[in-house]
């Protein structure tokens, strides 16, 4: 049987111009045969070599289901792990509809499955940990489905999460402080959900809040003075939207009568006030 096995190997490899690979296969099978309990011996070895040889024939067609059936009839997982070099890589077996679980059973690594374009989601479902996925080379975009909290736990930075498109709300929910959000590049518009008072507390300016479309009402409720709002660029029309603002306040803030008219007040509303000259 050993002579028959060597003959099959030699014919297959020689015809494929892979003499060096032949030597490696022959040595492996000799070791397995000599051990007496090796997983690829006798008829199984003959069948597997015929199987590989068939697949290399021109115009040879076999369905994916039949490929897998024939593959597993001949080999178990230990048998395939014992073959070096492997006749099929992870990408080839993926194209034959081998699952992540089946490829792991055959001894393929996380990195090999990544290189075969298996998604991180599929490996996660198969039981691979978050840190293993990162170590295998999956990047933040690949792992975004894990969520901000889990990504921070495996040492992705807040800045990296921001650059990957995570919203400030998502990071806030994951336990990131207001100060850290600002430090890592989130602006007043990104953080508007925190409210004007909290943004002022982490040193956003009134001008920055204005640029983020906070209203006079928003700032008034946060304790900002009307005079500070005017200095930051709020106009008569901005103030007029506040229910407590009347022409007297507009005049006291130093706006001109023309600015008041342009801001939406009528002549009748303004006639009793003293105005700065335009």
C-alpha cells in the first residue's frame, strides 16, 4: 500500500511540476503511515489524492455540496490539520461554502479567515473575542458593529471612534465625559444635545454656541446675560424671538432705531424709546 501511495503522489505532483511539494507530501504521508494510527492512511490517502487530482483537471465540475460531502467523507479535521502544505486555502474553501466554524475545525487561523474576506461579524458569531478580532487585523470600520463601549474596552481611542463616524451621543452613553468629548474634537454643534449650560461649563464660548444655532432663549435659560449675547453677535431679530424682550431692552443694549426696525419692530413700537444713532 505504501508503494501505491507513493506512486499516486509522484504522478500527481510530477504532472503539476511541483516536485518540491511532492517531497513534502510524501514525507508527511510516510510519517503518518509509519505511525500506524495516522489520520490519512491507506485508502483514505489514495482517495484524497484522487480528489485533489480531479479538482485540477481542466473542465472538472463539482457542486459545492458534493465537494463538501466528498471532502468530509475522506478527511476529518485532524487529518486535514496534519497535511502540510495544505492543498486548499481558506479562500478556496470559502468559495465552496465552507462555514467559519468548519474552517476553524480544519485548523485555519483567524488571520487566514480575515484574509479570505470573512467579515468580523461572522467570526464574532463563531465565538471569536473582540480582542482577538482586533489582533487579527480587523480595523475600526470592520468592528464598528461592536459599539463604542466595547471598542473603547479594546483600546481604540475616542479620536479614532470620532473619525470612524461615531456620534458624541454614542460615546456619552459609553461613559465618556463632556470634557473628553470636547478634547477629542467634538464641537458645540456635535454636543448640542448636552445643552447650553453644560457646554459653557466646559468652556465653549457664547460665540461658539451662537454658531451652533443656540437661541437667545437657550442661552437665557443657561444664565447668559443679554449684553454677552449681543457681544457674541446676536441681532435684534434674534432677541425679538424671546418673549421677554421689548423695545426698551433692545434700546438699552445699544442697538440703533434702524437696527430695531430691520429686526422686525414697527415705528409705533419704537416711538417712545431713546435710540443710539446709526
